[in-house]
């Protein structure tokens, strides 16, 4: 039970890091660091902030691509009369559950 809750929490955190608010948090953190601990904001600190920003950019781009792909697939599923409805509702499932469904579907083919 705790494992399922942890998986769901990690999925939500991953989604939240792709939102613009994550960049605002990074900006606030950077300003706070500059104001309160300016002497510790050295090359190492700058590299940390740049790494964090790049991670957010990558996460946002990946989320955008995934959402675009999902929208295209949803449209194809709606257009195909033979498509199974339960497959169209997989967006809310955890990655491990989706993998199990995909593995089961490939064996039936």
C-alpha cells in the first residue's frame, strides 16, 4: 500500500516539475540564496542552479512531447472502431501498471 502511494506521489511530483510554477520556485530560491547567503553563491552554486534549471527545461519538454503524443493517440483511438476503451483510459495509471498491460497485450497478438 505504501509503495503505491509512493509511486503516485512520485508521478505527481514529476508532473508538477513540468509546470511553469517550478521555474518560479527556482527563481525564488535563486533570489533568496543571493540575498541571504551571497558569499556561498560561487561557481559551485551557479552550476547547481544551472543544473536545476536544465532539469526543469528537459522535464517540461518531455512532458509537452508526451502530452502531444497522447492527444494524437487519443484521436486515433476515437477514430478506430476496433480500439478497446480501457486502453484509452490508461493516462491515470501508474507506469508499472501500464507496462503490465502492454506486456499482456503483446502476448495475445
